C-alpha cells in the first residue's frame, strides 16, 4: 500500500486529470457562451444543459460496474481517447458548417462519455491512497478541478470574446490535444484490480452487482443512501444558480460581455482552490458531522446578491456582489464535497467503490437536470422577481441543512 500522498502513480493520475478536466472545462464554458449568444434565452440554455445530464443518469450504474470489474487505467485511457475523437470530429464538422445542433450534440456526446469516466476516477483514489491520506488526496483532486475551472474558462472567454463563434472549431481542436495528452499520461498509471464474484453472463453481472449495491446503501448502510439523497437535494438548489443563474445574470440581466463571465469563473476557481487548501489543512480537525454548517453558509451567501438585484444597483456593483456570493458558495462547497466523498469512500467496501460512486453520481445527475431545467424556466419567467427566487432558494438550503444534521452525525460515527 502506498504511504505517501504524492506517489508516482498519484502524480500521473493528477496530471491526466488536469489535462482531461482542462479540456472539458474549456469546451463546456465555450458552449455556454455560444448558446447564450445565439439564443439569449435562459430557458433554452437550461433545456440543453438539462438534456446533457440524462445520459449519465442512465449509464452511470453500468459505468460503476465496469469500473469495479475492469482495469481502471485502461478505462481512463480509452475514455480520454474517445473524448479526443469526439471533439476532433465535431471541430471538423463545425468548421465546414456552423450549426447550433452541432454544439448541442457535442454537449450530449461528452456527457455520455462522462457517465463512464466519473465512477472510474472516483473509485481509483482510495485504491492508490491509504485511509489516512484519503481526505488529503480528495482535496488535492478538488484543487486540480478548481485550477482547471480557473484557467480554462478564463482563456476560453478571452478567445471567444476576441474571435467570436466563427472560430469555435479551434476551441474544439485545442480540447482534442488536451484529451489525447491526458490519455498518454494515464498509460503510466498503476491501479490494483479488485477481486469480484464471477457470473455466467454479463446480464447476471449487471443484475447482481446492481442489486448488491442497492442492498448496501438501502439496507446494510442506509446512512450512505441518506447522505447521497441529501447531497442531491443541495445540488438541485445550488448548482443551477452557479451554472445557469450566474452566467444568465451577467450576460443577459447585466448585459456584460464574455470577458466578465470569464472573470467570475477565474474568481470561482481561485475560491475553489482555496477551499481545497483549507480542506487539506483541517484534516483531522474538521468533522463530517459539521458539514451541515457549510451548507447553511451556502444558503446565507445567496442573500446579498438577491438584495442587490432587488435594489436595482449598477451592473458593476451587482457583478461584484454576485461574484462574492458565488465565490463563497464554491469555497464552502469545495470543503463539503471533499469530506462527503471521502466519507462515502471510506465506509464503502473497496470492491464496490465504483458502483457506490456511480450510484452517488446517478442520484446527483437525476437532481441536476431537473434543477437546471426548472431554474432555467424560473429565471426567465420570473426575470423581474429574481430577488424572490434567490431568497426562497436560500431558505430551502438552510432548512435542508438543519434537517440533515443527524445524517452527517451518523456518517461521522462509522467514519471514526
């Protein structure tokens, strides 16, 4: 078992994830700018974003089973290679003919691949780290995610602002390079295989593996399922504000260009990285039972920006407060996410990690499209009453946090 955090395998793992996430964040942010420019509609943006969450809902459980039964290194290499081929082909197609459907189709295809990638990545960390290093390792992975979220959207926003949607295919080609480099780095990974029960057919494999996982989270360790559902509830309320509300308010309500949108993404990335550093620094001091306090803070962080919208302050003042509110949410979410994932990983059997994390992703992916779709409509329909929308959302977050206090306490007991 590897005793130090920064082992050779973990370094290659981080390098591959950095390149892969960099490419993913560039293309997703560029797509959001393209859709908002072409449609100027939060509802359409919400519909398309919501549709991209549907494939992971259906496919993530199968991805989890594959992650537990197949070579994780080979799966990572193959999936990043597929990412690269998709962006390359889409770039060529868009270069020849500018179509809104091509961009929407790209988002859907990338989401299909991500359904298999997420459980592979999340189930790999506990296998290349000891239990005492698990929270630190997850915090580092979150920092890499935030760093990618900082640089990629900023560069994509500047590039898109200067050249416009006519050069969208070059962004795709850049992402192709990122994904192919990631695949080449991941060839150097060493991840141990887990012994699994053998069945007569693949149908039996999927049937019994899925049944075993449901029995674990619904009967044997019900608190795992409860934590997953509570997290999905918060994702339903918080993520639409970050992915739909923030860019919509900046681009449509405040009428600021893509550089401003890119700027807030940089700021959010910095706060996400800061959250990762804090999560690492407080390892052994912060307890899982206190996670509910972090979500209360996220709810409270929505109130200032809602007041700015109510008072019809200037665009730049509102942008400043919006950035601070979203930044506080990202900072707290980075810490909470690290401890939630580490807690679930630690109390789950190692030979079921892929499936458990896949169910976790599936439940989140069920909540996300509904939230994004619903809030996309709400933001547009209640454009003049955004203050009320944000206040009500904040109240639900705070209420859910208080009600979830006992669930985190139970997880803490087993974690110890």
